[in-house]
C-alpha cells in the first residue's frame, strides 16, 4: 500500500500565478482533506472532499478551490498566488465509512512563491 | 471556532527521562484528540489519540490524559530515546468531523544522549 501520495513534491511559482496540487488517497479511503502548514506552524484545515463534493471548509479565501474525482483522488488549486501562500500543503485521507478513523497524511507538496 | 494552544514550544530532555507536552482547547464540544509526530521533512504520523469518553490511554511508552472539565489534554513519553526527537502536534475535533482537525503550534522535542 503506497499510502497517501502527493505531487509535485516541490514547486516554485511567482506572485499572481496559479498552482494545482494533486493527491491520491490511501487505498480504501474515500474522504480527502487538505491542510496548509506554514514553516514552524501546525497544519491548518483548508477543506474536505467526500463523494466529489466539498463538505467542510476552513478559513481560507475563495482563491483556494478543489476537486475530487470518481476514483477519490483530489486536486487543490490556488489562484492569484501571494507570498504568504508559501507553505507545505498536506493531503490527508480517511477510511471509508469510519467517521472517526485515523487521518493519514501524505508527505506534502512544498510551494514557494517568489 | 476551535482554538488549540500547545506548550512548550521546545523541550530538551536527556535520554531515559520523561517528556510532557500540554494542550488546551476552547470548544467544549470537541471530543476527539489525536497526537501527531512529524520528523523533519516527513509527514505527520498519528501516535496516539483519545476520545472524550475516556480520561487516559496508554500505548507502551506513550500515554495521553484528558481533563474535559479543564479542557486540557497532555502527552506523556517515558524512557525517551533519541528516535523520539521530532515535532509533536496536538489536535482537536468533533468526532463526526474527524477530517477537520485544529492543530496546536507544535512542540520540538530534542532527546540528548
């Protein structure tokens, strides 16, 4: 089992650009959530996807959007990048039908905005 | 919304000593409290969790205690080893929304020989 896989692992963008990050959940998981982890901080919840719909959202602007595909994989899109968007973006997945099941994290995509 | 405070931000202990990390939460409705360990450049990994219907849970050298009245929970690591060195995060959520974790700011634990 490959666990939660994310791509790309590192990327550099400039202010105003757009970025798409990708996530494949752990086998058997259907719920995907995204977190932003700034340097030296704890992860902050962005949103959660289940059955291809956004189910919950944290305190992030509309520049942050996402999508979930029928195979449960997910994308995080960030438009009009700001310097403050530089962070590690973590994808996490949870077991199907187990609302309180363990949240598995991927290794993350490190975004640098110049 | 939920707010989780974590202390200390850094902790240095000698190998074999115990380490304690403390967290407080603000939302009395929160009922699920996981602890994650994150090594440098790695993903956060769940090490132990506790739900509000229990006051203490232990797994080998790791234990977590929960005081619902005080809205306080703690991680205890006994007989620390160098491989315990990492950043530890506490978190809180409503069990029905366990994907939406509110994390503390982390504790960097350094175990010295």
